[in-house]
């Protein structure tokens, strides 16, 4: 019983470690990782580092790339010329001008299907290419979509957009054709709905049936958590439609961004404000730029040249004195929307890069030479 109890404790500790979020920073010319409380997870000691993914992070030393694990152990020696991130226990690396797959021990995986080009895995799937056609394999090396398409887009929500000749269709993650490639364009699958264009008519597909959206010349993808998306009318003005294709907010805006927390950034004149789901202004047009609200209830806005943050009432709660990049400054691994994520936002000032909490307080009262967004270790 004692041994069983000890085992359970070890498993819980392991899960806590793997569920941690860390951020890659450069301090004193070296790279390391900090925790969300500002303390060091791995002190800056590396020449170059990548973000953690699948419990592994690429690191550069001795003129080559290798990988460390979450215990800061070099588990794959410096030996590769180029590397990409791990996903589902697999990464692709380049050595002597040859790309190939490796496992988490650094061993080459030789059981993958033949492909004219090696693609990295994303959420358990990777492309293969034979001649001009592409398909998809899973992390077991099984061909789930035979190379029969000119182009395949990443699997999202269990489905992948495919292109044959100049037309598009949809297949599921087993390769079964859900929508025949007869559309001039289709969008991202979202809870049974996706945008589409057929015979020069713009509309949406609802459970396999194409429905034209009257007056629309362009529609943006639906977000899984939202019932509305924006669409453009013939006069180039933008409004919102619901998942049935009905216009619910008149197309009267020059620019908009998606709804979140019941509000969406919108511009009718020269400045941005926020509208509710009835299309009424809830925060007046007074910003040079504006982004969506985060789950933390704050939204980034630009008054003059720099960014600050407002609450849902439109009050400026964090002064506009920061640069606010939309992605990561020095790696290619993560792309995120601007704004807070789980109570922390990455900003830049004249003093460097740093992190603010929702009160506008600087994490650890410290600025870094470079800093990335927080990501899960696993």
C-alpha cells in the first residue's frame, strides 16, 4: 500500500510539472525559461533555445542543434544542422543536408511511408508527397489520406480541406470524402458549418448542404465558440451573419474583428470602438486600433502610438505605453492573438521585453532582452 501511495504521488507531481507554463527569455546574452511567478524554471545558460513542445525544447550549442527535456537534461546530443519542434513523440531534423524523423531518444525513425518531402507533425498528423500529390499520415506512420490531392490543409476539428485541380472539398481524418471537391473555396469546419463559394456564389455549408448568403461577396471562418462571423457585402462594408447564413448585424462597418465576451472591435469611420451582438456601440469609436477582449476581460487598444488595455466598460485600466506584438519575436513555433492569456500579457517598452498581470504590474519587476509568450511544457 505504501508503494502504491508513493507511485500515485509521483504521478501527480509529474502531471503538475508537465502542466506548467513557462516562457522563453534572453537575459544577459543567454536564453532560459521563467515560470509564471517570475522565478527561473531553467536559468539562462543556452546560446539559443526553442519553445517547449511535447516536453522537449530545441537547443543550440557546439555549432549544432540538440534537445533538452523539462528536467533540463540534454537528452539528444548536439548533432543536427536544423531542427523543428516535437509533436506526438516525433520531430524532423536535418543532418548532412538530409531531413528525416527522429524519436525522443534521437533515433531515426525509418518506418514512415515513402515521401518526396518530409513534413513535420502537427497535432498528430503530417503530410506526405508523391509526385505532385499530397496525403496525410498519422504518428504511427499509417497513411490515412492517400496522396491524391494537389494540396491538403491542416486537420482542424477532425477535418481537412483538400484541393483537386482548382476546386476544394473536405475529408475527415480517416480520409473519407465529406464534401466532394466541387467548390471554388471552402473554409474551416466549425461545428457542422463552414464558409464556401460555388459557381461564383458565396455562402455557407450547413451539414453538407450549400446555402447562399444573400448579398455577401466574402465570408470569414466561424469560430467554434461563437455563433456569429463577419461577412462583406457588395459595397465592401462588413457586417455579421449567424450559423444559418442570416444577416444579424447590418453590413455598415469598414473593419471588424471577431466577437469575444459579447463584444467585437469595429470601425465605421476613422477610429475603432466596440459593438455588442445587436450591432450597437457599447464603447465609442476613439481608438486608432483595437483588438478582441480576452477571457481576462481586458482588450488591447491603441490611443496614439502605443498600446494599453481597457475593461468592458471602456475604462483604460492599463496605461497606453507599450508595444504589443502579435507573435513571438525570435522563434517560429507559436503564433497568438494580441492580449492577455491566462492573466499574463507580453509587452515591450524602451527598457526591453516583460510581462504584465491584469493590474498592470510588471512580473518580477524585470525587463528582458527578449521574451516570448508563456506556453505549456507538455
